[in-house]
C-alpha cells in the first residue's frame, strides 16, 4: 500500500511539473516585472553551439524561473514562511524592527571603493576641478539598532574612514552626513520598504552638503512639503516579498521662493519644467518621480542666474537630493556613469564646468565599478 501511495504521489508530482513547464513555455512571456523592477528572462533561441555547451539549458531554467505562474505569490508565501521559522532575512533583506526591511551588504570588500577613490584622486591631481565626494550611509548603518542581533558589521564606517585617509592632504572635499543622520535616526529618514532615503532624509543630507560647499542652505520653512503617495512599496519589499509590509510615503519639497526650472533629458530629447515626473505615481517604482529615474545625462537650468554650474556624477540616491541643491545653481549637469560611456572630463571641459560632485550611497559605492571612468581617460 505504501509503495502504491509513493508511486501515485510521484506520478502526480511529475504531471504537475510537466503542466507547469508547459504553461511557462506556451503562455506569452512577461517582459518586465514591476514588482521586482527588472526585465525578466525571455525565451532563448536554441542553436547547436548553445545546446552542446549547456548554455541553452541554463537559459531555459532562467526563463521558467522568471516566467513561473503566480511567481510573485509563491515568493511571498516563501518569505512569510522564512520569517515564521525565525530566520532573520530573506533574499538579502533583513527583517528589522519597526517594520523596516533593510538591505544586507552585498560585499564587505573595500577594493572597488578604493579603486573609485583613487580615480577621483587622479582627477584632482590635474588641478582643474573643484571636487567634492558625498557618500550617504544607508539604513544598514544609521538604523543599525533596528537590525537583528549580531549581524551588523562596520563596513560603511570603514569606507568613510577610507575616504578621509585617501583624500587627506588633497583639495577634495569629503562630505560625511553620518552624524547628522544619526541624530535623526528616530525620524522617518529612510523608507521602510526601499533602500533610498525619504524626502526628510534627503533634506538633512542637502543641508549638510550645502554647509560643506560654502552655500547657505534653505530651511524647511522655505518649502512646502507635499505628500504625493502613501502607497509606495520599494526594492527591499520586492526582495523580501512580505504581504503585510506597511507602504511608504513619497514626498517632495516645493520652494516657496520664486524660481523656475528647465530640465532636459539629453539622450531622450525630452524636456520638462520640473524635476518631478508625476506619471511614476501610477506605477510601482514611485521613487522614479525624481528626475524620471536614471538617465545618462540630465541638465537642469534654473532662473537663478548666478553663473554657477555643477556636474554631479551619481547613483539614484542623488535623485531626491538634487531638486533641493539645484536651487543654488544656474545649471546642474547630472551624469550617471552606468549609462554615460564618453569621456566625462571632456564633457565638463566642453561645458565650461569646474565644480564637480560625486554623490553615491555608501553601499553602492562599494560595488559600482563605473566611478573609475572619471580618471580612465587621463593620459
């Protein structure tokens, strides 16, 4: 009897597996997952070479994994089972206190950060540019008390110390907002479901940056803080996949003072009179309301005709800070080295820009290999 039960169980299992595989292969493929904010694997093309090498089999596995029916629901169930079993994290995200989902560091190596700093230092030796480096610590560092016990490692502290040591005796201004953010860690300065900062967290970084750049920062009273959406589920939620996570609020600071903008998305040939693209509020990736997400080059001209221009080499952390900083400049050139492949210094020279800011979150600065492009064209 037991043998018969095992036999039928095996038959049912393989029938279900075949049916699911057939559904994956026959149903129209989904191109983009809004939940995970990424392009999903598409049906691979078979060739003699790919079949013999085994690449085709691997690509089919990736395709069926990405296109699995009810994939998001199954991932969510798995996440809750992981949490109920007492596990501290799921898919690289810690289940932290106060409903925070905090991203686990993907590396503890300082090698990439050191190479990036050396590249910035190389640019400084030219004596042509006024360079500032701003590394914003993530929730992993500032909200370390919210993390599960015994998981915190001082890797972001080590990067901050590395920056201080690397640029000691140079003309590079190192901006470290850690102390200011730590003083407000009880406030809503990081999203609970996303790796970015909230509007208020970005405002605190903006004020610290202005003070280091010799600018007089505006106060909160100079802006109207507007909540755009209270239904934001970000990247850490997508990874952790908890059904009962509390959504975040996307807010912006609109100036009370008289100023106007002309925002130009250079590669796309698109223009706007605002740093905010409201169409993203109807989508999952609501953080892309700031400068329409990430682009190779965005230029922002303001009615503040003071002759000041700034080039910002950045990751997405900058997107919510720059709408505040740009009020102090006549023009700001926003360059994302992940997508910009030309000589960045040639771009600065062609546009008559001598002030440059490198702005990344610390965790991303430890893994992004594109910052070295700043010094790569120097002969």
